[in-house]
C-alpha cells in the first residue's frame, strides 16, 4: 500500500483496517439495508464484496438503490441495518456530475481533495500535474471549468480523485450525461487506469455495454427495494481494446444481462 | 424582485451543454473548448450597445423640452416654470460657477454618507447572512425582522433616530444602512445556501470543517450573488443618504438633498433640477462601479446565463 499522506480522518466504528493481502476484500457490504426517513425502502439485505483488482459494476432499474450503495460505502449515508467494511481514507468517489468548483482552474480543482486532506502544497501540486497528464488534460491546467467540454470536465474530476491515490474507486454513473462517443472514450480511459492501478472498483451505470466493457463482475439489482438478483463474471482480459464491444461473446453476455434486467423490472 | 433575477440564473451553472469531445490529442481538444468571441463581432456588438442608450437619451431630452414648451400648459394645465427647459437647467446650474460649487460640495457630502453607510451595511449584512446560513431555524427567526426593517418608513422613527444618533451626519448614515441592508443579506444568504449538494458531499467526504466549507466552498460560490447584492444596495445607499438629508439637516455638511431643498425654497427650479441630475449621475456611477467590480472579481469563471 502506498504510503500517501493520511489526514485526520478518524475511522468510524464499523470500519476495519484492510490488510495488504490481495484476497482480503477492499470493500465489503454485510447485509446492508436502507430505509430513508421518508419511508422509501431503497435497499434490502445486500451482501457482497469487492477485492483489490476487481471491477464490479452494478446495473439495475432507476431508483433501485444503486447510488445508495455508494453513499453508504463512502460514509455519506449510514445504513439502516448491516455494516460496511472499508478503509475510508482510501476511498475515491467520482460523482454523477463533474462537481468542479467553477472558480478554480483545472489545476486547483484537481488539488482540492489533497488540499482538504492537508497535503503539503508542493507535493499536491506535483501530484495534480501528474494526474492531469494521466487523464489527458495536459496543457489545460490553467483553464476554468466553463472553458471545458463535458467530457473534459469528467476527466478533471477523475484526476481530482486520482490525486489521493485511492485503493477503492466508487463511480456514481459518472458518464451518464455525456454523449455516446465521449462515453466510450472515457471508458477506455477508466480501463487503462484500472489496468495500471488495479484498484478495487465499484461502478454504477444504466448502460449494459458500459458494464460489460469495464468490469470483472456485473451485479444486477432488482427494482426497489433493491437486492441482488444475478451476478455475471466477465472473463475478458485487460487491457481491453475498444473493438471488444463488437465481439460476439460480448454481445452474448450483454444479452444475458439485459434479460435479467428485464426480469428485475417486474 | 429584480435582485433575484441574476442569482436565480446562477443556479443553472450545472446544466452544461456538452460539447462533442475530440480525440485526446492537444490541438484537437482545444477545438472542443468554446471558441473565444471574434473581435469583429464584439466590435459590432459594442457599437450597437452604445447606439441604444444614446438614442433613448436624446428622446428623453426631446420629451423634456416638449413638456416644458407645450405639455405642461396644454396637457397638465400647469405653469411651465415648474419644469424648466434642459438648456436652462444646464445654464443656471452647471455653467454657473457658484451653483456648481454648491452642487459638487453637496454631492461630496451625500457620497460620504452613502459610502460609509454602504461599508457598514456590507459588514453587518454579510455577517448576518453568514449567521443565518448556519441553520434554517436561525434564518426563519431573523428573516421577519429584516422584512419589518425594510418596510418601516423612516418618517415614523425620525424621533428615535434623532435621539440616538443626533440631527446630522450620523443619523443620515443610519438611514443609509437601514434602507440598503436587505438586498445584501438576501443575496449573500441565497448564494451561501445554493451550493450544489454534490459539491457539499465532496467536502463532507474529506471531513472539512464548517470554517473550511464556508471559505473554500460557500463564499466563492456565492460571489456572483454577493455582487448582485452590492450593486443593488449601493444604489439604495445613495437614496438612503438623500432621504436622510430630508430629516437630519444639522451640522455643516449639507448634502445634495439639502442643497436641492434650499433651491426649492427660493423657487430656483433650474438649480434644483441640476441637483437632481447630479444625484442621478451619482446613482448611475455607483451602479456601474459595482457592476465592473463584480465582473473583475468573478467574470473569469462565472458563466452568466443572462444575455449579454
């Protein structure tokens, strides 16, 4: 585990320190269910884990509690019952929108999380420059968000999360708002990041092809209250080439997932 | 409601229009960013934006002259002397050295009251907004008194202002604050509390303190609405200074309102209208100064949804 600067994040009670062993899950949901104060039953008795080097994608009908999973994993929400095992200092969260601060340049936006964590100025500047290059935004350091396209904003958002070198990456439908071509390109970017960093990834999406393309495992959830109805192992090797999307085995898997998803709707 | 038109628009910043992304090579990606406005087009825009105001100004002067020569007598059945011609006004006020000095000295004292009043308003108003932004119950508890203050006629509380702040400059400054504080508080509060919830989540995930959140997230995000508040309050501070002069005339610091009143009592109407013109100019100048200041501070990042 990289010895990155640790802030003063005191771990909540349910958090256990993860070991360095590759077999130990980096993120574990133990019978997590969630009922919101307004009575919405979002999630029912969900148990699964994500190991380092695994990329798990959750697909499901709208409002099935997919995003709730991430909110609970990151600590933004507390589950009604059950618990989550994860080292929250190692969690990176990529939001649905880029959520860049409009008054900061790309460089200063990417530095933000490290700044809040208390990382020294020189170190965070250097880290930010590295990750900006990593996501292909080199040369745009001094631009403001309003000068960027939607896809470029998402890249900046990715870079911002990468600065803290997270071991667990949570993606909350991050590319839902960009067009198809940009989305595929950003998927390629995420795949190559995953190939390099081998973090534990938990990705939420509506798109079946995105799920199959990115993941080592796809979990299908039912309509509200959400629970796991099917799991698919995705056997393709990394790095995955964009052409994989036209492979017959890819189509076959996508078809099976689509079938389960239709069942999950009813 | 004009004080909300801009701040509400501000909330739309996340409705990005997504631009088709180019290949991740530098020069192509540059194309993906919105192009800078071409200079030829903006020069034409500048010309058009000057012609409008000039034409309306000329129409205004013509209408004024028309009312003086014909309208006062035949439309309103009043003496034309009540509304002297613009030419007479300029001649008797700005071109008369004596009157000009009186008016400019008055303008100076009015500006002084307005400026100090505005400075106090900004400090108190923003502190109030910060306190109110901390919890909904605080906001709900304080808001009614702000509305009440806003609705209180100065006339009704002249005696108490007089007994506390005296009959001169201090009371005028008080009136400025009282009249101009509402837009600062509401616009600052709106800005502080309208921050995107996922941006808040970002800070929550890194355990940011209330203080960090206020200064790294809420304040910068609120700057466009804060400047809208400044601009409106600045205009009101000028009005406040002149209103204050109607009730608190003691001391050797006669503002433009007092100078105008002196001319009115002597039936020197052209000089009085000169004072009116110069007071309006002060209001316009203050508005534009704050407009420019706002653009300077937030213009480079703020994506205004207003047409420009």
